[in-house]
C-alpha cells in the first residue's frame, strides 16, 4: 500500500509532492492533462521568479519535470474512480489500481461543459455530471450517458444498477468498446424540455429521455469527492484548517477548494496540504 496518491499534476499537486518528498514520503502523482492552464494562451507574467513570460502549459510541464528530477513517481493516466477502504482508499485508472492510506485531490476546477442548446438550462434539471451522486433519482427510468471513453464505461456500470433502459450517446465520436445497450453515434444538437429535460435531439432524430449523465473525458475532484460523501458547497470541496475533507485521509488543495484561482495560491495550498498529510500519517 502506498502512503499518498496525489490526483492531478498541476501546481497544487506537484507542490505537495515536492514537499512530501523532502519530508521522506514517497508520493505517487497521477495526472492526465495540464488542467485549466493547458488552453490558456496568454503568457504568465505575474509569477514570482520568472524574469520572462511563460505559457501556462509550459509552466506545468516544468513542474512535472522538476518532480521527476527529484525522483517522484509521476504517471500519466486517467483516474476514473476513488473508493474507500477500511484503512485507506483504492484509486482506479483504466490500467491499474493503487491502494493508499491518503489521497490528495488536486485536479483543479472542472471547466468541462457541452456547448449545445439547452445544456445550461437543464443542468441540474435532468442533466447530471455524476451518476453515483444523482443516479438514485432516476431509478427504473429512461436514462442516457454521454461519452465514449473509460470514464463513460465506469459510469455505465453504475447506471446498470438503477435502470435497464440506458442509451449511450457518443456525440459523433467512435466507441471502441463492446456494449449491450443502444448506442447513438450522431452528434447531439439540442437538449429539449420544459421545466425539466425530456429529450435529446441529434442530427436526425429526437430521443425521449428522463435523465442524462455526462461522462466526457475524466472526472473532476468534485465528482470523486461526491462519490465518497465529501461536503461540497458552491462547487468547492470543504476542507478544514489542515486541508482535509470530512472524510478522514482525503485531502484537497488548489482551485477545487475555492478562493483565488491563481497559481501562487495553488502552490501555497500544496505546501500546506503536504505538511498536514505528513502529520496525519505520523499519527495514523
């Protein structure tokens, strides 16, 4: 069993990993993309110690290389689920499972959305971002899941427990899995309904539906936390003064806990979370 698994290799996650390493703890860092800074095309000019402007994605890559140079294990993979154990957690990716005493959620704030008519209107009114969180409300109803990758497959397995009437919508993307439920590969045009969602419109057809679960890309820290019963307010994970959530051993840092969405703040969070994790492990 590992001592610490850090999910996310942005400023908060890498900062925490570096401080843990210096305290004699060997963290495992798992990340998939470069987060919100990946598509940030403006140059960063207000970060301490950088005499020349730098693109956000280059700053993130520099941090990852710094961690590797220090001997920290960094894996590029998609974390699709985190499950509680009696004495820790299991972190699940499409390729492996890792048991650990502590998890630090540092994936940043999700910016994932669908730019389709009706999406914003029905989000929370028939459109859900988390099957584990909201699936209960759609028991034995007609549901859809939108996605085409391993995260979609993971959510599909959960949805099978609540409904036998499930349709996968890939929104124009190929599905490289064998499934025993209907699959619609056409692009989605619109989400339809009055007060609540009632149908999905594709390029050639309208599909009546009671609920839609979005499973695009990889889940965010908020979605992991929701599965574990973490208190969430205004899309922020609630942590105590030691950066620990209400779930013992589950910590969070960076944009996902709110406050200023700045690199300097994320680095600061990572440092403090590392100190708190070190103390937690020393007493547990």
